[in-house]
């Protein structure tokens, strides 16, 4: 049976800096003191008033241990005292059930359990009633209520329970060195420890370094499994289930990698004679490790992809498996693990070779969506959706899934509609604090739909879905959703960023907000105008945050040139999620540096920046390749084809910087030399020269002569047969509509003739942003609404195309 359901993760709270009461050994990060007077029985941060039963039992166990030690040297001289004391201990343990279900009561149970394993059992195995009685106390069966109420208690119980595995007796058991007479009781103790850890792992919120000091125990568990994996020991199955639970916590994956999990998991997957259930558990852990970038890298380096493929012939052949329990789970696990390991390529051949995986992922999502609890087999819908999010960075995969992939039990006419409606169904997920799966699903769906919205053929389906648009706008305007960053996995952006990205692609009016704490306003450009006397160059750098270290080095090097005013988000942005500041920097830039990497091409945020700079504003740009082995393709390759680029790594870092500076100088000196007809044609073809018409409108000192003829301008208008100077009021209205310009702007201007447009376009040439500031104020007075920058840019771009 695969333990694959998402377990509830309680809303995160700031953990207490220290534990105010703790009566059992702590994880190394927690405060602990040792009471040397009580035979090294630890008492940590005691309660202001200790529970009398705790103290009584602690003292009784200590005395009992001393009597047993004396008995070993004096035979039966104190036998009577031992018997009486033993019965007294049993009576006190039974009285635990009379106490309330509190953390203090559980501390008593845990103290007795630990003391018996560490101090009593090594001396004799004759008093196992202590173990059986303490494990049968009622509080052992009511722990979830305590975990639900007290997160700090949950953490300390997890780590104190985990630390029991480091007791000498337990280490002997894991290494197979225990006394034969102790095996039975140690096995019971091991089972209790595993089950308790598994229970707590459904409630605990782990932190980054929690397992750094536990890797030696993890290695010990791996060796124990490896030595007993062919046995029918129930402990082995329990351990696999526990490891499935723990490796699902992606924050812990680096510790599991360091402990050697990758080597052991791959080794076990190659063992053909293992029980089907154990092999399924291995694939499940394989998938869990692959969810983390470090895990996928480690698995690929260890030949994990080949080993996983080899498993399919014996694990996923229906003719061989013959209806094995868990077959559907195994199929989905395999498809998800493969998708996480394979680097999707932007071509039809890749799609053809992996159609079965793509089909199965999509069908599992559809099947899960038809269930009330959103589960397919034993998996929540979030699992395959998160995997699909990674794959949807490739356009060919998007088109195959949406247009070609076969589906069953699908009542809708469109898969785009399916994903949009599914997002609507999960719109309340962030209010469900008790389950991390639903917010994760919502985050993944926003990212999937953001990827879809980059494709013109699907836009109308999204634009006409009013409930979908309302849902997206709700999240785009709510900055509080930025608090849910913990649901943002690799290859994903936050809900806030994705929602704003979707609206931008759909041409909707989105808010380009600036936080109240920011002193930057749209009336005050972030970078110096090109018209300044020093003739400085405004440079904007667009990059993936995965390559932040290189970007910092690049900025430090370029800042040594006094001519450059450099804009990069880690210097100027008040928030990485605000498009306002980034778009303003793009608008003000004379040249934009795209740091081209695989991660850049996969980033939807970077794609938005390139499209705004290259497609909307026709800005000059320089592609900078960070690595020798990557060549841009797909949407990015199309947009930078023909442009002169720099590739770092071919020569020294300093020489590459010099090359960038020279290329900036060359581009600036060429700017006045282009023919208007060539530039107009470049609007619909890949740009081979970074100089274009848009620069002449937006840059103050680099526009062409204002004496160019009206006839030349008229002929440059794509698709217009009527000269602009002859345009009527109706023609102007049609032009506003064709360019998706806000109708209220049209009403404000009230242009009557084509020449009005041409003259207004010339008025924008000194600096269109000053005009935007004036129009924004006028727009607010007239309509009591805000005119956002992206709305005005549509007008500027349309005038430029005239």
C-alpha cells in the first residue's frame, strides 16, 4: 500500500525561540540540561511546578535501576525489594490514565519509555510489563489532538522520538548486535518509534536545517533496510512508509541526499526479486527526491533515468503485473518521476517520444477533478498538476496537451476551459489552512494558465471567461497573497506574479502599483534620460534569479564605466513581484541586456520582460549567453535571432565586458542611419538589427528628422490604404479599437483628423513619460480612476507604428 496522500500541514506560525517546558531529551537545537544527581536522567526546562507523578516515577525508575545493578552482584539479597518496587512502578504507570490529556502527561509516558529502553532493558529483559503497560496508556492513542494545538510540542516530540534511535540499545538493534533475549522488545520499541515519527510528520512544519544533525541516524536506517530488505519483516515496510512521509518534505531532501539515499534507492530498484510493494515504495521515494532540484540532479548523475526506465518492463506491464494492488499508483509515480528527471526539449520529436507520459498526467488530473476529494488513486490532484507546471514551460508540450492529447470522461469542449474552471474551483484554497495540497494546486494552476496565456490561439477562450477573469483580478490586486511563498515550488512563480502576468498577456487593465514605502513614482524615471548633457547610457539587465551570482558580477564590472546608468531589480525593486518598476525600467532603457540561460528561457517572468521590451516597445537589446552549451530556441530564439550576442566563457571575463561596452557604443552610433521602410517591415519579421522604429519615438535625441514627408509616414502604416491625413473621426475610432487602446482615452482626446494623431505623436517625442503624467492626472479627474502605464504605452506604441 502506497502512503502517498498529502498529509495536512498546519498553518505556519513563528516557533517559540525556546521551549518553556520540556522533560525529555531534545533535538540538538533545543535547550537541554542534565540532572547529574538523578543518574543522568535529563530534565530540560522544567515546569514551574513539576507534575508529582512525573517526579515520583522518575525517582522510582532510578531506584529500580539501582536495585537491579545491586542484584547482579549480590544475587537474591534484595529480591523482595525489587518485586515490591516493580509492582509500585506498574501501579503508578496505570494511574497515568487518570490524568488529563496534556503535553505534560505525554512527557511522563515518554520518560518511562525512554528510561526503560536505555536503562532497564540493558540490565534485564524480565520486566517487559513496564514497556507493554506504558505503551497501552490512553494518551498514546490521542496524540493528534495535542499536535493540532501545540506546534512547539509537536516539534520537540518528533526530535526527542527520533533521538531514541541513537540510544546504544537501538543502535545495537539496527546493526544486528543486540542480545537475542532483547530482540522482541527492541523490535516493539522500534515499531513504536517509527509509527510515532510517521504520525508526527503529518503535523510538523520542518525547517531547513532540522536534519543536518540526523544524517548519521539516516545512514544507519539505510544500512538496516539494506541488510533486511529481502526479509518479510514488518519493520522494513514501516520504515519505507516513514521515509515516504519524510522525503515528501522537500526541505529535508538535501539531508537525505547527503545520507546516501540516492545510491541505496537506485540499488534497490535494480533488485528484480523484491516484493512489488517495496519496489513501489522505492519509486515513490525516487519521485519525492526528484521534486527537489538537488534531488533530480543527484538522481541523473547516478544514472537514475536509465534505472527508472528499466523498471517499467517489470513493474508497468499489465500482462505481467496481473492487477497488482497499487498498479495505478505505480503508473502515476513513474510518469511524474520521469517528467521531473527528463529535461523537456522544444521539438515535436520529444513530444512524440513522451506522449504516453503526457497523456497519463493529463488523464490523472481530469480523473482527480471528477472526484469530490480531488484524488486519483492515492494521489491528490496537486501532484500531477505540479509536474505539468514544469513541462508547460515548453510551447510544444502546451500545444500537444491542449490540442492533441486524448482524454476520457471529459465533458468540456476545450482543455483551456478545463484549466480555467479548475482554477475557479480552487479559488478559496488559501483560506484552508489545514491542507497544503489545495494552495499548492491553486499556485500550480495559476502558473499553467500563465504559460497558456502567452499563446495567441488560446487568448480568446480566457478573455471571454468572465468568472475566470474576475478570479484572476481578485488575486492580482490582493498583495496579501504574496505571503504564501511556501507553496511556490521550483519552476513556479507566486500566485500574485502569475495573476498579474496573465492579465498583462490578456490585455487587461492591471495595476502597476508601487508600495507605499517606495519613494519612486512614475513621474520620476528610475534612470537618467538620454537627453542629459553627459550623454549617458541607460542599461536595464533582465535575468533569471537562478543566475543571480553572475548578474551581480556583471553589474559590478559594468558600474566601473562612468557612462552607464544600470538598472537591475536587486538594486531598485522594492518587491520582486511588482511589474510596475520593471516595466518602467524597460521603458527608460536605451539598451537591455538579456542574460540567456536555460533557466531564463524557462522563466515566465523573463518571457514577459522580453516580450514587453522586444515586441511592444521594440527596444534595443544585447543577448548575453552565460554558458557555452546552451542555445536559445522556441519563443526566445525567435526573438533574438540575428542579434549580435556575447557568450561568456569563450574568453576572459574582462574581455567579455569590453565586448559588451563596444557593442553598446556601436549600437548608439548606428541609430540615425536606418531606413523607415526597412524598420517598418521589421515589425512583422525577426529583428536582425537592434535599431528600429520604436527607438525613434521613445528616445529623445535619437529620433529621425521631423521633416520627413507625410507620404513616407503614410506608406509605413501596415494594412492602411487610406492616407492618415485623410482619416476621419470614424477612422480614428476604428484605429483605437484595432490597437486595443482604452476607449476612455479616445473620448478624452477627441481627435477629429489623422493629422491630429501625427502631431500628437511628435509631441510625445521629447519624453512621452511627461505626457503620461499629465494624462494620468487628467484621466483621474475625469473618471475618478487610475490610468496605468501599460494602458498609455499601448497608445504610444500605436502612434509609433504610424
